[in-house]
C-alpha cells in the first residue's frame, strides 16, 4: 500500500511530479518553478499539445531536465467549479499517471488548502489493487511506494487527512470483499471478516440459521435453503454519540453468489454474480470508516448474507414464505431474491432498533441499469427530506444518485392471488416495483433504498476507481453522516 503524506510546496529533486492547474487562473508558483528548472519544457509541451487544462485531462512530459523522471500537468477546469469531488477526481488521475514511479508528488497549491485531503483520498483510491491471488506480478500495475501531496500547510493537511484516510480504508475493505471469488467468500467467511471491526470499537453480533429461524426469517431463509453454505446476518453497532439516541440504520443485501436459483440465470456473465453482495460490502466498509474516524453519531449496520443456488432443496417458483413481519410472499421468480433477504432484515432493523432513519443498499435489479446506466445509482424514498439530503451527499462525494418514483399504482402490481404479495411485478418498471416491495417492510420509518446494480462494479477504470469493485456508497454515506453530525453540533 502506498504511503501518502503531505509536504511543503517545494520542487522535488527526483521522482515524478504532478502539477494541478486551473484553466482560468495564472499558473501556480510551483508550475513556474518547475518550468524554470526544466528550461521551459513544461510550457513548451503545454503549448505544442494545445493543452487547455480541462478537468481531469493530462499533459505528460517524460525525462525533463532538472532531475525529475516525469512531470504530469493535470487540468482542474474552472476555479469556480472546485470542490471535494473535483479534488478527489484529479487526485486519482494524478496518482494513476504517477503509479509506475516509486517516489512521486502531487502539487496541490493551486487548490484551496481545505481540499488537500480530498486529493489524497482520490490518490489513495486510484492506486487500489487486488493482488491476493496473483502468483507473478510482472511489470504491470502500481509501483508507487511513497506519494507526497505538496501543500502550503502540511501539518494542517495531515491532521485533516487522518479522518479521510479511514474513509479510504473503508472503501478498500468494501472493494476487497466485493472482489473476492464466491468460492472463498461464503456467508460464513464474510461474517467472520466483519469481526475485525471490533478492533475499531464496533460491536459485532453474528446470527446463524437457527437464530434467524427463531426470529421468523422465512423470506431470507427461503433464499438460502438451496445452498450448502449456511446463511448469516451480521449486526454492527457504533455508538459514537455517547448516548442512547436512536441510531441511523444502514442495511445491505449480501448474496455472496446468485445463480438465480431454479429461475436460473443465463451462463453468460454469471461470474459477475459474485458481487451480488456489494450492498453488504458497502455497509461493512461504511462501518469501518465511521468507527475509524470516530464519528459522533449512533449507527447500526445490518447485512443479510446468503447464497442463492440450485439444488433439490432450493426454493421453487410458486412457493409461499412467511416473512419476519408476518406478511406472506408468493415467490414467482427465485431470481428476485435480494428483496426477500432485505424484507426480513429491514423489518428486524426497524423492530429491534427503532432507528431515526433507514437506508438500504442492494445490487437489486438489472432494470436500474437500463434506466440509469452506470453513472447514477437509483434512489427511492418515502421521505422527501431524506431523499434531498442523500442527493446532496451524492453530489458532494461524486457518487451520484437519481431519484425514482414510488406510488400506489406500482404497489398494485405486487398483488398475489394466494398471498399478501408476490415478489415480482412484471417487466415494466422493474426497479420501481422492487423498491415498492421493500417499502412494505419499513412502516413509517423514514427510509431510502439505493439500487447500486449499475455502479457497484466498473467494467473500465475511472479516476479514483480502477476496473472492478468501486466501493460506491461508502463515501456517499460517510458524507451523509458528516452532514448529520454537523447538524447535531452546529
């Protein structure tokens, strides 16, 4: 893992250097110093390339004079658009451009000093790699051992970074979980890995199959009954407020592999279903981030962990199950299983903890990808104020949400001939009827559902997010909690 720190705004004598520069401002003092040290090589390269300093664009100068191996100019765009999301983005761009060098620096003097930790966060996330199963490394990937972010006040930036580094660790924890193959990350193993959160002060409780059976978790256990891997539910509590105030509840879907069950999925792309537990991964990573930075708020995270497999004991289309809420569900499609898992966990969270609000995350539907592609997660909520706060947190963190509708007309589509409801409502509005289904298990608690199916895994690299597991949701919800903390202490 790359060691990231902060140093004074001085031109490095060796290694590689990234210069962050706005399109509508004079060049920074360090840009001018580096240009002078390289006999004008940087300004010539920028001019010849027609470089316009647009947001996230780069101009690379290899082996310039002055002792540096590489200089990368990274555009910041217009100064008026500078915010945390921009700083994270360019930090990721810069780190990836510098990653083949052992020692490097990012000159962030053009940005407001308060944004320096965001540059470091973007750099840290951009350098992520999952190498656990590689037996040879070759020459590919990051070699960067030490990265310095150059700022006017390194001590202040370092103090602020201490909390943001915990967010980076939370995202890394999530990405590691989501990337693991399903033959390794069973429900039991996933639950065992959350026990590490106890070192941060998180109370972790693991419930096995018999415990959930005693609680009446018929919906969740119906999904799990076809697998030899036993289900688990994990309850994680962080009591950062230091009182008995109602917690914020985060709930995650954790299907460690989803074959579709008897309503089996097509073979093409089924390997992707190892990350059908991404919602649970986000909740685990978020709890790590909040506890690591000592968030002053009470939070409970609950994750339902199952494997949806085909066998002689698997749930059948047409089965009727009784959920923990007492409501009965006709299961018409065993591949609509995530909502069954969440139904019991949502109800349990509400019944046991009486939270002030609940947010669930799930790779729930392919329909949300058809609607929103891979740029936004779908947001559904029974509370307008909660929805607005989440949307704002999404914009500030760069993990964007798009609100989708709910309504009685969609609820009508879930009517069953023999039970209280069926688990699918047909192809039209599939992500909406899935959310409408979940709404039946939250009562009057302010609630939001985030369908992250289109954003949990990246088919190609982006700034701050290499190809693969994105960790989408950790930064978003950390920002959301920060705003709640600020309101409590403001």
